[in-house]
């Protein structure tokens, strides 16, 4: 040792090895182990795993704990001897039973993984505890995890926290991160954001990617610290650069939204792709959207579909639903209604309401599946009960018409109202009609107008035209031709053919607006082009009499034939 360490003499590894050999050959187990180390490292002798094992074994068989431990590793890795996890476990056990903490930790790992021994979490905990009580920080960490998860011991977050703290105070970054999690969530300790931040930062500054990500989220959400997207991005980038997949995806989101950094779609795509290539379904889904919309990369519905399918295959129900839409429309993939149904069903069975709604429409229309109004209603109800307003409205229609369910106006009104109260404009109009006709509810013109106006104000053209008719006739409201014109125009400008005809009629008669045959003919013309027979007759009259258009009897005759279906 003097020659090796240079204590009182010039360091001389070869001379040290020679003296180790002399002592080893006389049976000194410490020298035998040290000589094994020299052969293992090629330190003062030619490197030889076989020689290393020979000397480790001689030391081990004399009960030398370090020789046993070193021999265990050579057996485990197959260095200088045949690879044997079972032999390794036996030598780790011999060293562990002599109280060597590192061997106790390794033996615990073998029991946890069933590696060379039959798996036993109870035995793993036993040996982790032995090593942990001697101050082995790795065992302290793993013992804490066992308490946290209840593997091999009764779950006890208080004990988990205590052992995480011991390991954390010895600088184990993983334990520091876990201790931060315990403080953040109040596991085994009173919730304390300051302590959570303290331990996350300790681990983060040591390069622990998980803690870097956790610390970033606290800054992102302003939990325990003043919200700072800039600080969040700083730590997300630290974690992302170390390959932490969750951080890569959310860093992409930050670049996409310009949160904490200048918006940069190319950088968003870069980080989404990093996450996606590691198999992260959220990164795959986000990258798919970028490819589809041409944001930060060339637009490619085909590449979008590839990434979408990968995310869908991992159970991302949003991706499954969108992939169903792509197959239904042949968008980036070959159109295939059966595949659309397959992916809708995957997402629907996972409880995604919009997929349940889409699947119900497939059954209603017989797209990709045999038509079944009953099954359609089943999936509509699933979606409606989750609050999907489109499904609530259509389920109301099913009850109104007795499609897939027994006709029931009270149920129709119930579901229309559910949809209407969420602002679904078609449901609002349908509920208005129920109040107008007294179907499933007491007749009330006031309630009818209330819901009709709600729908019209959202821009629903059918409701706008209906409201125009109500004002024209003073039906549930005071008659007001100017208001009638206003609502007819709102619907007409959206291409509503009945509103176009009604507006044309008001211009022809000068009702609520100055008379104008030019504008009357214009609106009649737009309605007529959509095939509305009354508009075709009115426009024919304009051509016959030269009102708002040049007189043209042939054109008038042609329009009349169209109106009469000839």
C-alpha cells in the first residue's frame, strides 16, 4: 500500500503489485482482494479478468467481504468466469450477511427484480433496510419507494418521506425530487410549496431532468412561486435537452403559443418531433397537427396521418377520434369508412364524447357499419350524458321522431333543453318549436321567442328566418316589419333560400323598407337558384313584367317550368 499510495516512497504500481502478490500467496485475504483489483484494472500488472477472479475467489472463500462483493460482480457480468446471476446473488449474500452495506443494497435489488433469486419484495425491503440503516443512500431511496408504493411493506407515506429525506440530504437527486413531490402533494407531510421548490431546485441543479420538469411546471402554473413562463421555459429546456420526453412536448407547446419565448413554429415542431420519436403520444398528436396545418413544417396530411396513427395506437382517444374523421373523409389516408368506425369505437369505448357522437352518426347513416337506429341512439345517449350538446340535440330529435327510441316528446324537450342551455343553437331552435307547438311542454309563445332569439343571435340562419316570420306576423312578439326585415336579411346573407325569398317579397311590397324591384329581383334570383319554387314564380313574374330585370318572356316561361317541375 505504501508503494501504491506513495506513502514515504515514490509511487510504484508494479512494485506494489509485487508485494501484494507475496502477501496474497501467503494467504492474506486483503492482499488477495487487492491483487484481484490490480488485475481487474491492469494497474501494475497486465489486465486479466481471469487472474482477477482467481484472486477475488481466494479472498472470498476466506470470508473477505470485499473479495466476496467483487467476485459477485464478476459472476454477474461474466468477466473472467461464466456469467451467473445465481452465483452473483450468493456472493452478494455472503458479503451482505457480514454487514457490508453495498452488498446488502445489491442483494435487495436482486430480490426486487427476481435476478438470480426468486423475486421477493419482502426480502428486498429487508436488505434495503439493512443497508439504509447503515447510511447507504441508494438503499434509503429504494426503501422510501417501497414505503411509498406499498411493495414488500405496508404503504406508509410518512415513512417514505422520512427515508427520502435521509437520501436527499446525502445528495441523491432522485430522492430530492421525490421529496419535492411529497411536499407538493402533502404525501406524508403537510403540503409546503416552499419546501417542494427547495428540493426540486436541489435536484434540478444537479441535472435531474424529472425535477427540472417539475420545477418548470411550478413556474408555469405559479404554484409556490410567482408565475413566470420565462423561468418555466428555462427549466423545461434543461429537462428537454437531457431527453426528458414530457418536457420536450410541453416546450413545443410553449414555442407554439409564444409562452415564455417568442412564438416559433419551427422550434415547436423540433421539440414535438423529439418527443414523438421517443414514443410520446402527446408529442405525436401535436406533431400531427403541425404537419396537417403546415405550421413550422411543410403541410402533409399523409405525414400527419402517420403520427396520428402512432398516437392513436397508444390509446390517445383524441387522436383516435381525429383519425376516424380522416378515414371517413379520405384525408391523408385512403377513405375507408370501416376504419373510421374502428377508431371512433376505440375512442368512444374510452369515454370520449365527440367520438361517441361520431360513432352514433355512423350507425344512423350506415357508414362503415350496418345501419342501426337503436345503436345510434345508444351512443348518442352516452355522449349526451357527458354533456355533448350536439348529441343532446340529436337525441332530442330521436325522441321527437321515435328513431331508435320510443317517441317521447317530454324526453325530446328534456334533451333539447340540455343542449339549449349550453348554447347549442339548433337545440335552442328545436326547443323553441316545442314551446310554440306545445309538444312535450305547455305551449308558451314567450318561451318560444326567448329560445328562438337565443338561436338567431348566434347566427343560426333557420332561427333568424323563423324570427323574421314571427315579427312579420306578430306571433309571440309585437308585429314589427323593420325587425322582420332585419332578421330576414341576416339569414338571407348566409344563403338561406326562404329568407332570401321573404326579403325579396318585402322589397317588392315595400314592407319595412323602401320598395325596390331591383333588390326584390336580386333576392328572388338568389333563392330561385337554390330551387325554391315560390322564388322561381316570383322571379318569373319580374321577367314577365320587366320589374327589376329586363322584360324577358322566354326567361319567365323557363322559370315557371322549373317551378312546376317540368
